């Protein structure tokens, strides 16, 4: 793992140098993407005002949207597409050299992508919450319901779990290239399921409790639903601890499945080629 994080750090430095190499790059990543979300806030405000769920205020639904959109930006690294392309084009064959396993490259790249995005969009998000009184007051209220340190620690743990589950799921989608010539079909299916049930575009706790319980045994819930709800104070205390433990189990099982897919695909690749 230290080698993975070292590689991720180097790749992050490379990505930042590329993104900041052009004068407009910082504005495009840090400002234009944030401003691009503002149009949809009007829809969320109308939805909050007309919603029969009185537990959500306008401020809470807007903050949820900002948080969910930010998490989505962190997770969209194109990892599965690049990995499947590397497998299909034969780059994998040239990269199977120990002691640097091939999978370390996409893992390190995924970590680097998320870290560089946090550094780029983080200041913009902080400015939004500081400059908009309603959002600032809402976050202050969420943080002071419990210890701010405990709230931040819980959110950080949920975010790390979200990015970890996203990494494993994206790798698994990319590894489907061992068995099919085109992985766009599974990618599109996953995107449809992701947006329908992960909580990426609406608060997942608006679903029936039975549905939320079922989803909590899948990576989808931890990729978006959990960190979003923790950020707005909907999950805290003992329920959060339970979800984090369950999420670690889901992540471990997903990792085992991904490794099994990798080893099976590698045996097939070495036996017959792709």
C-alpha cells in the first residue's frame, strides 16, 4: 500500500501540473464546473418547496445537491474505460512486469484523480458555503448538533469508504473487457442503476426503509448515499457506526470479487490472448 500511495502522489502532481499548465484550466475545473451546477439548484428548490417530505428544507436539499454533485465529480475518473481499453489493446501484456503489478497503475491513478479534484474544487465549495448565509447557517447547525470533530470524522470516514467502493466497482467494470469486446453496455447499465438507486441525484432516504436497507448491502449506497446523508446530518451516532461497519464488509466482499475477476481474466489472457 505505501507504494500505491506514493505512486498516487506522483500521479497527482503530474495531473495538477497538466491541469494548471494552461491559464484557463484552473477556472474551468474550479469555477466553471461549480457554476454549471447552479441552474439545477432552481429545480431542487422547487422540488423542496413542493415535497411532501417535511423533513427536508430548501437549504438542506440544496446542500445535498451540492455535496452529491461534488462526490460525483470526485468519482468520475474514467477508470473503467481506460482499464478496459488497456486490456483490449494489449497494453496489459506489456505491463505484466513484477514487482509493479499492472493493477497498481489504475488504482494509483484513481487515487490521484480524487486527490487532485479535492484540491481543485475544494476552495470553490468552501467559498460557496461561506458566502451564502442560508447554506452557511445550515452547515453550522448540522455541525453543532454534535461535536464538529465527530461530524467531520464521520464524514471523512464515509467519504473514504465512498471513494474506495467507487474504485473497486470501476475496476470491476473495466475487467469485464476480459470477456467482451465492448464494455459500453455494462457501463451504461451501471450508470442507469447508479443514478436510480445510489442517492446521487436525490436523497436516498426518501425511498421506503426496506429499499434503503437492501441498498445498504450494496456498494451503491456507500458510493453516494451514505456520505451525502452524513454531510447534511441525516445519519450520525450509532446508525453511522453500523453503516460504516457494514460498508467495510461490503467493500471487502467487493474487493474479493474484483480480485477473483482479475485473476480469472489474467489466466485467460495469458492462455489465449485478447
